[in-house]
C-alpha cells in the first residue's frame, strides 16, 4: 500500500509539473518586451503560476505519502 501511494503521489506531481510547464505565461508577440512594467507583470504572473502549481502538486502528494505511512504502520 505504501508503494502504491508513493507512486501515485509521484505520478500526480509529475503530471501537474508537466501541465504547469506547458501552460506557463508567455509574452505575446504584439507586446513590447522592453517595457519594464510589462516585464514586471510577466514576472509576477510567472511567480504566481509557479506557486499555484507547486501547491497543487505537493499538497495532495504529501497527503498521499502521509496516508500510505499511516495505513501500513505496524502498531
């Protein structure tokens, strides 16, 4: 059971990481890339995107790891 929950948690994290990477905010071609306000907005969006997807990937995986440890613990 512990191995199954670890594998499921790792697969979940990998799937969320892949989806987060493919949906990373990009700068459109019709926007100036030299404007400091535009770059600040893009960097802010990327930080928020990364933090959100890190939480989506790590919290359920941590719960699965904890649950697998609790279910297979010897008393």
